[in-house]
């Protein structure tokens, strides 16, 4: 199996993302699968940003603790990552004298830790000291002369240093690519697809030539055949596409990391030119409104839904906090809206550009009082697309808020997927019980399944009344005990109906050996490194099962109870401190996880962390393993 870990880093705003996209596109064009994860600070420019990419000849969905190739033209990236390096460092030969003490954007605690490592080996606290450390540990270091390379390019294209200087990242990418042994044509094709202007295309094509010429291949990768089309996608865009395919007509938002990219994508691509476009999608595009705050965003979405528009809003933790009263109003008035909730580090502003799975219970209990809400959690990029589509169907079918959980990890990571299994043409829009408002229309008519016939505002002569208070079948405020009893029960019945109608396949996925007496229970993006670690564990004779929970409300009690029955070892894997999904399992089934593997530092769990943790558990280690890897 091919599995190579590549990292590129640099100051925020220096083009790290563009470089990673270029490199990933070239690798994908050569037929390899990729999974890339972006990490960045919450400042606009200057602090350390980096991108980790896994290259594999089979589908892959996680990153590694170890780095096989580290490429950069600046010093801080080397200081930050040299302890992870296991293969080759590509660096700018002109920064060898850079001192650790001069890293102006580096946090004090990070600088202190690096200083301790170098001083404990009697090495100078500089890039020269790091290079000695690496060489002593068998790491290959390859200096690249970025300045002279840029000068050569300037002389050939007759452009200023300001214009040509931006090709620095492409030189770093080209040198990395040269180590792989792949044909140059794939990288040139990627350059041509990213840089549209001829002058920039020429500059960066020269950067490819000069960058690759400065290294000798360390790997012998050959282009792989591809059957059918393959897509490179990230989470934000997959959620946006799922909504557009699902007939979205209104998206509201207030800018917040990492949710904003989704709304901006919808605004830019609201009309899709599809060969087999559904009739529903030919009628109109989607209106995207940036509101003054999240309170206005959720309330505007509710208003649009009352008129019959398929409506959603997207936000992150602080914004969701502000939306809770509006979500409660939607629950009382049985308004179908979708809230795409991008989870990040909290509380308060917390870690606004880092990932977390800490808001699961918050999403389940958002809004005061009891009212039905459906909560789903995507575990990979294909699921993000399908769940975004599905959420719109669920909201209208059950006439209730649907909360779609996506972590920052999924939002800001990208991967390649085969288009065949993706099969978006099989999806169908379903709008539920829609009628016109007759003069005798009762918006909240009691029903056995808890779902009343729904009429859009202005659809007929009948009155449609919505109040925040308890109400009778017509919507008039009422506090009589039987009305309260019946209306409350009617609303809550929706979850019972949804639980009956959702299939087990809708609610959970299973992987690995489910006959094993050891099973991992996980959810969201934590599934990704778990799945990648299964083969590593199997090679060691550890063949275990995995349950991924996809629906938390209504919770799939019977399926989870059956799958966990008689298991000796149940391991909850989550990116939070309190094993929230594990608690929810116990609340609903009485079954308690025996072990937990937890990570809450904002960085993605790696496949090695899962592999090593399962090995520890199998050897009788602690029942609670806390992970703290990453930079």
C-alpha cells in the first residue's frame, strides 16, 4: 500500500492553501487518492498555517502523526514540525541562520517546548541546530535555492520580483512532487487549471521545471488508471451542493468560521447546469442573505419557510447559541428549517479555527422546553452531501427543525471520491403533507403520526396563524389543559414516527468485524481515522468492529442495543472531553462504554493515535485515553 504524508507550511496569507490545492490536484490527476486537512490560526495574517496531505493508492480518509515530506521556504514551519519528520525536509538554504528567538508570531509556550528539545541535545536554537538534529536522526535534508530560482524566472519572463515572488510556493510544491517520481505532466496540468492568465501560467510552469530539477526521486510512483470520473471535494462545498441539489430556495447566514464558506459557495453556484437536472431545480435558484446577526438569520429563515420555500441557515457554536430562541419558535410552530451546525472549539469564542465534537448535547437540547428536533451527524464528505439533501427532506416531511452537525475538520479538509458510488441522480426531493389553506383549514390538526397538513402562507383563503404561545388546532392561543396535553403529545409524536420510518441504514454504519467482542463506537469525522486504522490493527491480528452513529434524534435505540449486546469491550472515540455520544448511548440503552479514546485540543485525530490507543487498550491500559497530538 502507498501511504505518504506530506506537509507544507508558511505564514497565514502566504498561499499555503493554493499550494496544497495545486499539489493535491496533481496527485489526483495521476490517479492517487488524497486526504488533506487544513490547520490555521484565528488571525488574518502572519501566524503559522499548514496543510497535511495523505497520498494513497486506495481511498484514504485521515492524516498521520508522521511526516514523510515537509516542504517550506520559511523557518517557523521547520521549527514547528521537525519533531514529526520521518523522511525528507525541503527547505530554503537562505534561512539556515534563522534563530528560534526571532520567530515573532510563535506562541511563547511553543517556543519554550522547541527550545527544550534542542538544548537537551546540545544544539543551537536555530535552523542550523534543527538541521543537525534531523541529520543525527537519519532524516534527509535538501536545501533549495529559492532566491536564485526566482531570479532565473524573472530573467526569463521579464517580470518584477513582486509578481514572480508569488511562485515561491510552487517551487516548494514542485520539489516535493519531484521526490515522488511522477510524470511532470500532471503537475503542469494542475498549474494550467489553477492559473488562467498566460503570464502566471508561464511563471509557475517555470517554477515547476526549476523546482523539480533541484531534487532526485525518493519514491517510484507510477500513474494509476482511473475507472470513471473522480471528484476533489471539501465539506463546506459538499454541504452547499447537497442543499442546491435538494431544491434549496433560501439560505441565511451571518459570517462565522468555518460556516461562511458554505453560504458564499451557494451564492456563487446557485444555478446548476446539470445534464439530468430535475424539474424542481429548473424553476429557480437560491436566495442567499447575509443578515445583521444570527438571530435575524434564523428568524428570516423561518419566515421564508412559512411561505413554502425550502430554507436553511448555517452557523457555528456562538451563532447557534443566539439561534436557540428562534429554533424553539420553529419547534412550537412546526416550521421546517435546516440548521447546518459547523462545530468548532468552545466555549465562548474558544478555538474559532479548530475542530471539536463538543456541541452534540447542546444541539440535542437547544431551546428551552421539550419539542421535536432531528439531529444528524455526517462522518465523511459523501455523507455531508447526502445529509444536506436529506435534511431538507426530513425538515419538510416531519415539519420540524433539523440540525445537521458537521465539524470544522470535515468543513476544511478535502478528499477525492469516485463519482460512481456518489450517484447523486438517485436522490429524490420529498416535501411531505402539503395542502392549500381552505376556509376550514387547521394548521395544527391532530393526527396519529403527529404531522399535520401543511399549507403555505397565501396558498388559499383559509387563515394561517402562528404564535409563540401554546395554541389550538387553528393556531389561536390556548392554555386549556386538554389542548396543552394533546398539542404537546402531537408534536412529540413526530420523533416516534420518524424513528419508525428511518431505516437502520439511515441511522448507523458498521465497519470491520462486527462478530468481534471488541467494538468502537464513534461519530462524525472521528470515524475517518478509525476506519483507516482498522487495516493497521488487522495486520497485528486485532480484528474489531466499528459502529458509526449518524442519527442522534430520534436515537436508534434498538439497533444500538442489539449491536452492543454481549460485547466485552466497547470503546467510545470522540473529539470531546466527556464522551458525549457514549453518555447518550447509556441514556438510551443502559449500555455503558468500557473505554474512551478522547481528543479535545482542536486537532484532528490521526490514524496512528487510534492504532496505538487500541493496542494500549488490548494490553490492559487505562480505560480513558486522552490524545494530545498535533501542532
